C-alpha cells in the first residue's frame, strides 16, 4: 500500500488518524513523522487490528483527507475571487459617489462664489478704479496698523 505524499501531508492528515484511533497520543503521532510502516505498527500495537484492515482504513481516510483538502482549496480560490470581485464593485461604487460629491461641491462652491463673493470683488475693483489714491492710502493705513499691533505684541513678549 502506498499513500502518495504522506510525509508532506502528515501534519494535516495526523488529525484524521487521531480522530479515528484515539488511543494514540499526540506525542506518538509526532514521532511517526509521516512514516507509513511506523504508523501501521503503532495502530496494530494499540488496537490489535489486522494489518490489512488498518491499511484499508488508512487508504480510505487519506483519500477523504485529500478530497476535502482539494475541495477546501477550491472553496478558498472561489472565495478569493468573490472577494476580489466584490471589492472591485465596491471600489467602483465609491469612486462614482466620490466623483458625484466632488462635482456637487464644485457646483455649490461656484454658485456661492458667483452669488456672494464675486459681486463684492467686482464692487471693490470698481471702487479702486474710481478712487485709486484713497484705496492705496487705506491699504497703507491698514498695513501700518497691523504692523504696529504686531510690534507691540512682540515687544510685550520680550519684557
């Protein structure tokens, strides 16, 4: 009897062995290290079962293990694909909503600018064109006032 890849599959398969032959301790299963003859001898000693029956049961268990492992692998692959598809759909939805919100905000900003800001900018430009010296001296006065305040604040910190 041969169980292909038993050594490489041992870590997963020994759980099936442990559930079927529960008199075998975990330490004994670790010592088996995937050796089929060692495993068969151990089961023979513990259960006094003929070697042929043990081999038959091991083969059945191993086939079930491999089938379940393959099915699990396929399920995981499908799940990954499903997650990838859903993530792409979700990202596309988020992107669409983000673009719609951005357009909406731009439209509202432009409307606010046109209705509330631009008229005052236009009035200011008209005033400056009609009264250039007054506007320049007014700006100069505001600049001197702000500079004086900053100077006072700076000198009070030094004290």
